[in-house]
C-alpha cells in the first residue's frame, strides 16, 4: 500500500469517486478513521468527514481507482475553493487556489479566459445566480470521465465572472447510475428566489435511463442549498406527470415570479406529438404545479428536419419585451447542414400566452457551438453563458476534460426588437488589452494568448485568416453580405454562415480554439470551437475597415 500524510482541518470533508478493485484507509495514531477495504467494482461516490484538526495517514493501493477527488473545509471553501487530490503510485498531489490555476494553465490546449472544469465532462451552465457580490456558475458535470454520463451539478464561483474558483459538487443523481449501467441524473435547471428572497434551484431528474433517445422518465425537483451554497441540502420532487401528447422529453425548468399573474410560472422543454414545444406551468406555492398549456409549438418542418424536442428553454423580459430562446435537439438545418441551433422569438406575454411579434425564428448564433444558453437577471442586466459544444466535433482522446463556457454575455434588444449579444461589461472591465503591433501592414504576429480583433468600418470583402506554422487555424470572411467562419476540421459539408448586410462593426475573440464573433452591434453572433491548430502564430487581415488586434489578459 502507498502512504501519504495529509493535514486535515477540523470539519474538512474528503469527497471522491472511485472504482475497484482497490482499498483506501485513513488512519491516525494507529486507529482507522475511515476505510473502504474493497472499493465497489462500479464507480461510486465516497466521502469522509474529518472531525478534529490533525495529520492523518492515507493509504491506497491502486492510484487508477481514483477518478476524481478533492477535499474542502466548509468554513473556508467560499474563499479557498476545493483542494484537489491527484493520486499516483507513491504520492498524493494536493493543489488549492492559485496552484490549481497554474496547473490548469500548464495544459497547452486549454483556453485561458473561458471557464472549463479541472477535469472530466461539462455541459450546460445551470443555476446561474449572483448572491451578494458573488457569481455562481453551476454546470452539468460527469465526475468520472471526459464523456457525458450520469449528471451531477459542478460548481464554481467568481467575483468578476472571469476568474473562477472551483467548488465541491453541489448536486448528485438520486441513485448510483453507474452501478445500474444507466444514464440520467441531475439535469439542467435554474436558480430562483421566492418572494421572501429564499434561494432554491429547480431542475430535472432523469430517472435511470437505458436508452439515450426514448423511453426515459423525467421529473422536476427543487433543491435548497445549505447556507453557504455548497451542497443541496433538501430535495423535493414537485412535478412528475406529463400532459397528454408529451412523451419522454420533459425537462430543463425555468421558474419565475410573474408580477402580472401574481403567481409562479415555469417553462419546460418538451415535444407535443413529436413537435418541439415549450410547456407553461403555474403555481401559487412552488410545490403544486398545474399545466397551463403550450407556450410555443414548433412548426412541423422542425420535426421533419429531425428536431426531437426543445431543450433549455429560456424565457425572460428585456427592454420591456418577452424573449423566448430554445435549442431544438436533433434538428439539422437542411440548407447549411448545421445542427442543434438556438433560436429566439420576441413578443408579449399576457393571459398566459406568448404572442411573438413575428413567426420567424431568429437564429441566435450562426456558428453552432453556443448551446444550452442560460440567462439570468443580475445587476440590472440579462447575463448569459452557454456551453461551447455541438457533438459534431470533440476534443482529441486523452484530454483531461471536455467542455468550456462562452465568455459572459449580455442580452439586449435593438431598435428593431432583434435579440443581440455582446460580451458582458465584466469581460471588458476585467480583461486587459495590449495592442499587437503588425510586422507588415495588416499582418500580425500572434502571442500564445487570447486575442481580440476589432474592425470598424465597411466589412464587405473582409477576410481574417489565422495560421499556425502556415497551416490554417481559423478564417472569417465577409462576402456578398454573408459572414462565414471555417476551421481546420471542416470538410465543407456544413456551412457556418450568417447574413450581414451593411454592417460596420465586427469583434472577434479567440482563445485556443474558441472563436466568438459579434457583428452588427451584436445582432449577428457566431461561436465555434476548434480542436486543431488552435495556437495560431500569424494573423493576416484584408479589410477596408479600421483594424485593431489586442492580446487579452485577465487582471
Ligand atoms: C442540453 C441537455 C439538457 C439536459 C442536459 C443533460 O445539453 O441535453 O436538455 O438537461 O443537457 O445533461
């Protein structure tokens, strides 16, 4: 058995996911404090609560049994975050705070100013909220591998929406799904404050599921946090029955207090007789919910083009209007070949009916790697994050993690009531910009750091090409009123394009494979994630507009 002495604070908790064979013992003064003499053969969650400050001996026999491990002192975790444990054959490497950041930064493939989990799989942002001065990001997390699996809620906090502290896992599936060989677990949902200001989280539990596409059961729950917002302390199921015509997809609640109705309202993503739909529910007490009817049902063309359901519906007010944003899972746009796009509608909401100003859905992002967006109102703005992924391409095998979040964005409407996005003011305020000097007119040497390119003036005819040792890294073109972005992994079968007539502003953020494009005052946005040649060293721009290139560094 390998041995290591570790100091535990009083009350410190060790949490880990492991699978056998193997054993772990924690002892002090020759007394066993905790032991798993035979780890379960399926991955399982284990925890140990240390009572009195002191040094213990941790013994283990197989480092590969440990899939994810950390400890934390509940009294200090809000300031310090978790202490990461990495087991090897003869030692445990412990990292906390800045050491975790330095360790993550040493991964040459990891984006630097976009949030990513320390290890393993992450998808949707969930439960976003600001409590006091602290921003909370929860996320769909699979704690034992870099692929999607039984869902937990990971957690991180930030004072500025840019620099994040990694926190303990907040929410677990209701049973051990690995043992069943099933998927499911604690799916997406939102943070909500009732009229007394009590914070809670609404979310979906997918009960043990054996098929990824059908036949599963999804129920809605409330999780209340402990006072430090570290763990879900009490969980209640509040909605189990689906309305008629709604099959297995019945998830991703977003709940709000509706001033006009003087009652609570909830939207859920679903399908009605096969058409992607958003369902509206009402409640007076947050526990008993009644179905008020469909808020939106997609035209049949979506079903015919593969859409199975709406995921992660977002419904909120901005600029005096109601905005509905939806992801149509499974949908492939026949013209461009892009799939799982996000669409939005702007309109009015009265008598529990949503009346869009137009039936034409606005495409929210032409790039496709901007999915499961969740927005929330804070500091007088509608802030949003999204998951930068589309199932089309994925990180090369062997990567310690998968999934990044977009930069925080702010949503607003323009004078034509179109949904627009721009990086949130926190991003502008907390990220330094250092001008990159060209080596020839419009040819820039690139540092291995995030960059921002800005173009002001006529965009028609523009091209922005980044290369890594001469190989293309990303290319953005504006031609015939269309903006397009291409990456090395593209084979031309899918067209990533947006319409951009007469725009005169373009902003591009690039961070180790992540391209975020904001054009025409944020009406046209395009986001993509590349996994090849993602450290470009040259940027060549052709444009009649005024160009600036800056290197970005978080402060
Ligand atoms: C969207 C989604 C949600 C679901 C979650 C599961 O990416 O499929 O509909 O709640 O991810 O991880």
